[in-house]
C-alpha cells in the first residue's frame, strides 16, 4: 500500500501529536529529510541532523544513531523519506528541534524537494519502490444552483489566500496548535524512554530502570576542593545499562534512596559522552544526577518488581584467547566460560587501611581451550561465589559444569593475563536470554565433548609463548621502522620485541610523579602549609610520598631514526639503575651547577643510553587534541643474549635464502 506525506505533519510533530499519519494504519509520521549533515559523534556513535519536511513546513531534527548506518551506506539520502515512530521535541538555542528516537526508511531518495502545490489538497504517494505526486483536485461551484451546496466565493478566496501564503515558522505553528490542545504525547500515562535512546541533546526524558549495582559513598579531593560521590548502574527493560554518578548534595540525597534490586523512574539528569578508558559498561554516554533530578520508586502495582530485561543483560564478550590485547588497559571486558574450578573463599588484608577483604578464584575455559582465573571480590566472593561453588560441586559430571557470564571485568597482567571483578561487575550463572547465544553455544560445545581430548593451557602462558602480551619475550624480532608503520595498533594494542638501545633521556623533563606509598596512585598536595599529600584511592594523607618514574626516552635501532617511547617506573628503574627518589636527590644536588652536563645527575642519564637490549614495546593509537596518533610504550626490557640473538639472526637468514 502506498505511503503518503500529508501536509501539516510537521506541525503535528511540534504540537506533540503521536497519532498515525498513514491510511494503512501504520504507526508514525512519514516526512521527507533534507540537508542531512553530521552533527559530531559521542564515543563510537555518529549522529546526523536534517530538516524534516512535509511540503508546507520544515524543522530541524536530530536523527537517531540507529539511522547512521543507513545514511553511511546510502540507503537514505537527501530528499529521502522516513517514517518517524517515536520522538520528542526540545528547545535548543530558542528554536524547536524534533529529537527522533525511532524511525524507519521509507524511500532512499525522492530526487527533489516535496512542496505542496496551490490547488487542492495533495499528497506524495510511495509504493513498490516508486513515488508520484497525486492531487485530489476539488471542483467547486460558485452560487447555489442545483441544490449542490456550493461554496461561497468569499470563503473560497480566503481559503486560496491561506494556501498560497508564505509558510509559517515551525515555532509559530507549534504555538498556534498548542493553544488548541494541551494534551501531552503520552496522554494520561507516563512517557518512558529506553536507555539506548538517550543523548545529550534531549532536554526532557524519563526512564524506568532497576539499580543493578551501587558503590559505597567515597570522598574525593582535587584542586577545586573535596566532596563526596557515589555511582550506580541502571538497567532498563531491554537490559541496556548506563552509569549514573552523584556528587556532594545529590550524593547525600540519593544514597539512601537508591537500593540495589529496586525499580525507579528517573528524570531531569544530564548526559555526556563517556570516556571508554574508564567506563564500566558498554554505553557511549554516562549520566549525572544533581539535586534537582527526580528519582521515584516504582510500586509493584506499576511494575516495580525485577525488570525482565535485567535478566537478559547485554554483553560484548571477549574470547579468553583474545584477552592479551586488554592487559594494562583500563577498558573493562565481558567474558563467558565453563567453570572448571572454584576455590574456597579467602581473606586478605588491604595495605592501605588494614581492612580484611574476601576473595575467591574461579577458573574458566571456552572454545579456544584457554583458561583464565577470575578473582571475585567482596560480596561476589562470599555470596555469588558460594552459589557457584555449590552448583559446580552438584554437577553430576564434568559435562554438566555451569556456565558463568561476567560483565565488566578488569584485565591484569598477573601470570600473563588475569581477570578481577570491580564494583560494577555482574555475574550470571547458567544465563538465559535471546542476547546470550554465545552462552548457549558454549554449553552445547562442552556437553558434546568439545575440547575433551584437547589440552587446556592458561591464556597467560599462551601470551608468554607467543610474545603477544606482556608476559615475556618471543623468538621473533621486529624493528622500529616496521612497528611504526601507519595503522599499526589502530584497532587494538600490538606487542613487538625489538633489539634496540636508548639514545636520549632529556634531563629537563618531568620524570616522576608523587605517589602513594601504599597503592602507587598519584597523590595531590593539600595546598596548605601542612605539606601533606592526599591519596584519593586510599583516602589517606601522607607527609612524605614516594616518587615513581613516568618519562619519555628516544630509542634507535639499525633500521629507523629515533622513536619516542613512554617509560614507566619498573622499566625506568632497570634502565637507570636507581629509584626515582634517588635520582630526584641527584637532581637537587645538581641545581645551581655551572656545568649541568657534568653533574652526577646528567652522567647517570647518559650512562643509561647506548646499551643494547631487547625491548617489548606496545603500539596503540590514542586521542590527543582531537587527533589520533601512535603511542609506543616500553613494557619490558631484557639484556641481549648474544648467542641466542645470533641463532635467531641465522635462522632469519636461512629463511630468506630458502625463499620462505
């Protein structure tokens, strides 16, 4: 059946009318899109702006991110048609903007701008991939002869003058229509938006979410002062998560209100693009609630029980044999695996405050036949870990071992690669749901005897053997020219072993930072006369922090000009031969010297250069001033074993001579 654009649709959008605009009963408003332009991106989401047109009126609209792929693949172009299914209207810089939440493509391109012609009422019809203008011309008779109910001449003239007049502005039409109707889009009910439709352009929204995790209240201190904050994770009916953070007065207000497992209506918060280096969920935005935000608990009569979608939480699983790329990264990962073993709960004391923490270790395996140890902390170790241990013990045989899906895990370099839970981690034992095909496939593979006769090796051991991670050196050598080629490290961090030496460590750079003696995190001065330093992680003050290296150095080999490496504490101590505290003392002694190049401080840095060594270097792209550039980090150094290196070189020569 033909789709039709009806003049006046845009005015209806601006007035908040949500009834169907199609004769076939399909929900939504069919409009034409003009002047499609990029409006920037937030995280990995590219957004587009356009003018939506109905032949009489056009207005600016923000198109949803779900339409981005259609635009980039040319399935929707300028003058194309879309059906708007869900929307809201915001005011941006004094002008009305339609925020499209959900829509579908009706026609790729009409080829021209649709404009309402003067005579009669006309529509644009689209059917079977073609479009045509159809006009319903009304023939009117002047006078009243023949009992035909003719149209008064003055009335006809007035109608024609209205039709041919200049189109009114979108805001004018919205104002005029709102005078005649005050009914909101949602009617008598509450309008609820899905979490994945939220974006910073929306001014008014309400979400219905469940609190899936909640951090303890903590204190922060920075150059602007100190205060309190805490974060929660919200999940909606679709299982989409978003992190919400509250500071100071808002933190005090909402901390006793927000409880894990309960369902709330949340509105009047603000959104911003999340930093993927620190985010705990796979969402391109994060939320901030302030004292004026509204949080209302949902009663059971309104559906305040556990949201169904939370049980089918959305995951972005990483295979166990691919975890090496995330070692040392702040990015959190999701993992699913068959439970091989569950340890007893253990207690350890944290150095910072001597607090006893509970931990439990779970070993997982997947189709790669690689294993990894996941460390559960706190309540996850004592409660969920206990349930997991009981299920694993109750399994009749190994084929019935439970499947564990874990969301938001930190990847560490212990024993090559290891995983540990964070405050926002979420565990599901034998998960079910349409979004968990990986879990079902893994369970079927295991029950069918998959990997039964194959050796299971640690993911960390595999990294050490192959040289693809931080665990150790490989038997392959690259060079600085090769690893700095364009696009190396663009998708993920890549690791290389290079035979090279340092050529320069600039003595006037900032080579260290003040660190907490307990956790090695950066500490900040309190700005007062006390001379004490505050550790945000440990929540303690220290009068004498330790110093840890973070410096840049130039490295060269026989293939390329000098390349700049970032060097951290452990590797810098190996190269320089002393701690940052000791080198800082030498720098203080050298201050005021007539010839700085002859001081012990300068000689120490010179002595660290021009020593051949095997360097493990990671290459990745990072954002700097809105541009991407390669970042080389020295991950490990080892002295050159000349016998082994000669053997490697001979093997390389033989390989080239044999033509392989």
